[in-house]
C-alpha cells in the first residue's frame, strides 16, 4: 500500500436493540446519563444491522463522514463528543506511543443501514454503537465502550453486546458507572423470535431527544416511574430472562411499553407515538393471547408507531397469519414478510372469530422476522469496506 | 283527577358535566366512592340535557322505566341502589307519614336525552342526576342528593349543581362525606364558552365502569396520580376558576386530561380512548395557542374520542374556523355547528400556515357550541310530561 493510501481501515457491523424496560429521560444532557436503568434485546444482524468503515491516514486533511452514501456535516453535535471521549480513553490507556497511528490523524467514516431509516428502527443506536466500535478498532482503543457509544445516543451503549443487555443508570456524576453489560448471551433463549411490524405512518412529530427532555421537565408520572417503578422491574425482567419465563417476560415487556407511552402522554404538550394501527396491533395481541388462554405474544413500541413483537418459534407462523388477516397487504403480498422464513399457516375460524377485527388493509406495510443476535463484529474481508483505497465511498451496500 | 290516575307526576331536567380534574377509579365499588376528588363544569341545558318524568301511584303494580322511548329492565344494577338510597333518606327525614304518598308506591319513570347517547357525552351523569333529582321531588325527599345520584353513576353527583362543581372524595368508609358542592355559580365566568367536537369513531371498546376498575387494579401511575398529584391540582383549579384565570384553567385542564389518558394507557391490558382524530385535535389546539403566543383554547377528553374545548367568547369564531379548516365537513356543512350561534370567521393565512395540518375530511362530525349552565330544574308546565295520565310514555321529545 502506497504511503498516500489510508494507513488503517476497518469495517464493522453493529445490531439494533429493542428495549423491554424503556429508557426515557436524561439526568445529565451533556453526558447522556439516564434517569433510570433499561434492558434490551439485541436483534440479529442477519436482518438488521449498521455497517461502518473507518479509515485514518496522516494524509487526510479533515474528518469526513458519509451516512447511507451521503456526506454529512462532521460537526454534527453527537459526533464530536464521541471522538473526544475516544480520544480521552486513548490517552488514559497510555499506549498511544506504542502504535504507529495517532488520534491526531483525521478520520473518514462511511456508514450504511441495511434497513430503511424511515422504518423508525432505532437506527441511531445501531449507528452510534457501530461508530464507537469501529473507531475503537481503528485507533486501537480497548476496554468498555459504553461511554463512547452513549455520547452518540444513549441507547447505543446497549447495542455493544449481543443477547440481553442492561444499561445500568449508575450513580456517579461523571457517568463512569453508567454502563452497558450483558445479562444473558445470544444463545441463551434459542426459541425466542422477534417480528418487526412496520406501520404506515405520517412523519414522526417529536424526535426522541427533544421528547424525553420535555417529559423530564413536565411529567410527574415519568419521575415516579423512574424512581419507584423501574428498579423493581429491572430485577424482575432479569429474572424472567434468566429463567426463560416467556409469560413473565412478555407481560412485563407489554406493561413497560405501555407505561413509557403513558409518560409521553403525560408530557406537556403531550407526545403520542402510537397511532390507530399501533392500537389495533395491541388489541390483536391481547385477543390472540386471550384466545389461547396464555401469553404467547408480546408487543413493545419505541418512539414511533412500529410494533416489535416477541414470541416463541412455535407461535410465529400463526401470529404472522393473524397479522396478515388483520392487516391484509394492499400490494406485493409476497414481500409482506422479510427476514427469517416462516411457514405459511392458516388461521382457524375460532381464532378469526376471537380476533373480531375489522381488517385494516395496508395498516402494516411489512414484517421483518428475526431473532436474538450477537454484538458488533469486525469484518475481515477487505471487499466489504465502504471506503475505497482513496478513502472515499466506493459503494453503497 | 280520577283515583286511577297517577297521584304525583314531576318532570325535571339535568345537565351534562365535563370534568376538568378527572375522576377515574373507585375505592369502594358498592358505594361508588372515588380514589380522588374531581372538579367539573356544568354545561348549559339549552344545548345538552336529560329530561325525566317520574310518576307514583298506589295503582301502579310494578316499577317501570323507559329510556329514550324504550322500556328497560328496572332491575338493572344501578337503579335499585339509587331507589334504596332514596328510601333510606326518606326514612331518616322522619316526615314520611306527613305525606299522602309512600315509598311503597310503585314508580314509573321516562327519560330522554336531547343529544345522541352515541355521542359519548357522559349521558349517564346527566341521566342519573336527573333521575335522583326527579325521584326526590316526587317522593318529597329533601337535602343533599350527592349520594343518591352517585349510586347511579359517580360523576352524576356533579350534575346536581350548576356552574363549577367539585366532588370531594371524602374520607368516611360509609361515603357520607363524599359529596358534590358548587365551587362557583353558573354566572361566575360569563365569557367562558364550551365546544363539543363530536368525533367519528368505532364503538367504544372499554366501558368506563370496567375500565376504571382495571386501572385501579393494575396501574401504579393511577395510584400515584390519585394520591400525589390530584390534591394539589384540586386546590390549583379552584383558584384558577375563582380568579377567572383562563391561562391557568386551560393549561391544567389539558394536563389533567392527558394524565387521565396516560393512566388508561398504563392500565393492563391498556385502554385507549383517544384516536388519531383526537390526537389531531390536541395538536390543533397546541398549534393554535402557539400561533397566538398565549393559551386561548384548551381541550379535555373523557372516556371516548370526542373533544370538549374550553375557550373565551372572543376566540370561539376563530377556533371554530380552525376546526372547520382542519376537519372539513364531508356533507351538510351547514349542520356542522349546532347550539350557540357563532359568527362565521375567516382564518388568516398566517394561522393556516401555523396549523400546518393536512385536512382530515369528516374527522369531526359536528360541533355543539354551548356555555356554562345551571343545575337541575323542575318543569312546571304539565305539557312537558313524558308520561301520560295513564302513567305510560306519551311522546318522545
């Protein structure tokens, strides 16, 4: 490689995570420290992932970043704290001189998602986790990256691990104990399946950063939730996961999603992320479970109308059929289901009657079937780099 | 009058009330004692009222009741406690013997609303208040009727008074101190106007009796709200009303509506009374206020998607125009506005731009314009009786 070429180039992937105990609200806006702990499930990168290539070179004259093929302003607020934090970490590691590369080298970054950003799938968590992980690789920074990822987006720290991950809120003012750690690895609960129901919706009205800030300022219920409800729920949820207790896991997941959206509604002015289709999905899940006389399916909603469904492998086919029945595809019915293969299943007349739903054609655009997956990965194959030898984007995945 | 005719016949009317500090949840299901105090505005009977005729006669062989022209089962759960309660009241008054009529006489009751029950306008509150008030007249029972009305429907006790009414939750186990009383009379705040926005909706999914019971059993946020939030809000709201502070009144009304719906969402399974049109109305109000740089309009929602809007007389015309702009009538545009006359007004281009709403044709079916009004009334004109001399319904208003 000629000296004009990038000296180090690394490409990594990172997963999306879905919180089952929700994070909503910061106690420190600058350090991104949360008002309560949270717990998430890492989704498999075979279906949903961010891929990031970072290259550093003494010949680069400025930091540059391309997101989904389009160059963005590198001074965007969340990138600099992340780089600074990494820089500080490097400094304390004390091995800066041992490496040929310095943090003074400028960096080029290219990042792509393999899913539409518009799908509202917490792309920022995967994105910042991937950025933190890739930059740490390229600069040779070791150790826990929670703080680095967190500086980009709070929930990004949970995407640093596979399986089931908690983000402990911590107590320190400097945030050093506000870190992510694995509760159980990705192979812990092999029957667990995840369905992302992408809902047709108008543009999101309130971004989560501004939304949670307003909630912290105005919602008495959010403060109560963070202080008096979440701590016990963290303990409970951890136990359900460790014991693979689907009933407990599912019920608490739904309750916590509902409570998070309740605190959004208690915000002033109120925030509504759920729409009529979201509410129909909630109803569908409860009726499906009632019909079976047991909790076979759970929903959770983040800051948008899309539902994430948890169920077990023996229930996926029937529930997908129930969704297709309640939200008949308006076009491209063959593309309604993406991701993991699901054997087509017919609904029993009893279940159809129990659902008692007026079909809403097109309410759900499509379903992504996936499962629990591992944390960030370094890709060894040089063909996957998103930057060419010249340090510029060479392709869009 | 022949001896075969009813011996006493009385016709009364009673108003609808709209809570600005919401009642949701009972601490005693049998006595209908609430978990928190509440405060409401009594709407004017020129627009919304229940009319009830009660007749008693020694010749009647059974209690009978007709609601909106249709005979109902007199053993329906809420009617008997009301009669029993009235009976007990009569007993303690000690003047039973002084009257020619006895509670042992059977009663015939006919009741009609001048608004569609399906409009979801708390018809049960007006209905039971009217029933309690009319029966008290016909049996000659005096004194506070809070308990009698409450036995029918909790919030009915607030319809016993005009103007601004609080229902004190009370502390006694027997409910004797859980009573309604007037905070300010109907003439206290003459500029105040009320718009009922009737929203197109599917049938209500969760009745309020069952809904609030489930909320009390499952929502930690409701318990916190009742204990830690509402007491201060009652004091605050009373002050805003006494001082005719529209900004304070409006802001707290909106916050309390939102918090009530938040506790519904925190219920398990969750309860959603607001639909996408309700949420658009909320947005419209906040944008309207933001455009004016002051709180000129407030919304509140009960257990359904209809909005009740509070505003002042100088703002009614512009806000009605804003609603018409955002929810263009699909048919009968001339019947879009009922009730008080509102001078048609044009929206400024600035306001239209500030609302930035994609119009939703037909989202609001119609508007009822009304104002604060008096409590129940006895009608003197014998022509208004809903029962004929034979004690059977003679007409439907």
